[in-house]
């Protein structure tokens, strides 16, 4: 009798939604750990599927073009863009990257011991930027050594996201069939996590891409006006670093200031600092309030802590997806906070 009561209590305890949700979430983490070798493919597939779906929905709503036709046009443009990048721009970017590397190394060697270089090195050590740069170098070397694997993952991710975009309604209808199946309890919880994941992880990721595009456009225009060399390589660098929240702006400032110092001296360094400050102001006071809700905008302290830990455990991917994953986790846990309203620095308190 005692054993039966104990079993009934355990069963009643497991029937609680909170307990069941925690166990299923732990199971998901364990499954992701088992398939960690496929993480690149999974992340790329989700990113392509989500961004293309949002873009396709926007175009379809504005132009009233059939949805599948929009998908085919978008993926055709992606294929043409990849072909042009590999055949035309990749050799140019590779050559400019080598020239940029030699230029920075030469500048640091010539001005070693100067006040500027010492200040830059001090900031690097203070903000742990050397860890980010080291991870970036490791990622580049690994990418070149395992380029074939990455190319296959990229191709499969594009293919899977294409099939998903073309058959989105059928995929959704098929998965809804599990709602009335014998594993309906599992479907309900997975549907909960899936919807939360798209709403939080996808939202932050989409915002990061839009912010990166705007930051790159503004910075590229200033670089062109200042006649910076190796422009293609710098644009790629600025875009990739802009995908890293907050820290990317600091990291991109360092090589840009070094190059600016070699071109126009302190004047160009001041121009670059002002440009980065303007970009940060636009991101903080215009883009973030419009693209992110108060729940997804974290304090800068937590942002840097998340980036450091996510980079340590997940490498370069952690810098890009660490913050969205953290936002997803706090959303699932029901953590809520109210962000204090931001005021523009030039706005007076007594303004009417």
C-alpha cells in the first residue's frame, strides 16, 4: 500500500506542467548535446529559414506577389550573390585582407612604445578584446582548414530552408497532427518552447542583422569619404563584428583607428571615434528601442558577461547567438524586468 501511494505521488508530481516542462527542456538540451557536431547545420538552417520567412512575408504583404514566387526569387538572388562573391569578390577580399594585415602589423611595429599604441593595448587587455580577436583568428584558420565541411553545411542549410519556405503550410499542418496523437503532451511542450524560441531568439537575431546592416552602411560611407584602403575587406570586417552586440563596436574601432592613423594621423582617428560614437548612439537610441522590446534589451554588464561565457563554451558562434539564447532562457523562466527609459544626451530635463 505504501509503495502504491508513493508511485501515485510520483505520477501526480510528474503530471505537473512545470515539472514536465523542466524535464522536457532538459531532454532537449541532452539531445542537442548528442548532435553537437551538427550544430553549424542546425543554426544555419534556422537562421536562413527565419530571415527568409520574415523577408518573404514583408515582400508578399507589400507587393502582393505569390508567396512561393517570392521564395524562389529570394533564393535565386542568394545563389547569384554567393556565385559572385566566390568568383569575383573573394579573391579581391583575400588580397585586401592580406594587405590590411600587413599594414596593421607594420604600423604597430613602427609605433611600438608610443602613447597611442600603449593606450590601445591597455584597452585590449581591459575589455578582454584579445580573447575575441584570438577566437576570430582561430575561427578563420578553422574555416580555411575545414572549408569543404562548412561549404557542405551551408549548401544543406540553404536547401533545407528552401524546402521549408516552399512547404511552410504543409510542414505546419503535418506537425499539428501530433497534437491529437499519443504523445500530445510532448507536442504541447515542444510547441511552447518552439514558439518562445522563435519570438525571442529569432527576434534578437533579426534585430542584430538589421543593426549590423545599418552600422555597416554608415561606417562604410565614412570609410569611403576618408579614402580608406582595402575597403571591401573593411566592410566585411565591420559587418561581421557588428553582429556581436556592443563588443563588436569596440573591437572594430581598434583596427579602424590604427589604419586611420597611418592615413591621416590623429585627425582620421578622431573621425573614426566620432563615427563609432554616432553609430552607437543610433543603435542605442533609435534602432534598439524600435527593434527590441524592453525584455530583450539587457544591461551592458550582463551583455559582456554573456559574451565572455558563450565565447568560452561555443567559440565564435557564442558571440553571435549567445545573447539570443540567453534571452530565450530568461523568457522561458518567466524573468521580467522594466528597463528605465533612455533619454537623449542633448535633451534637457526641463524641456516641454
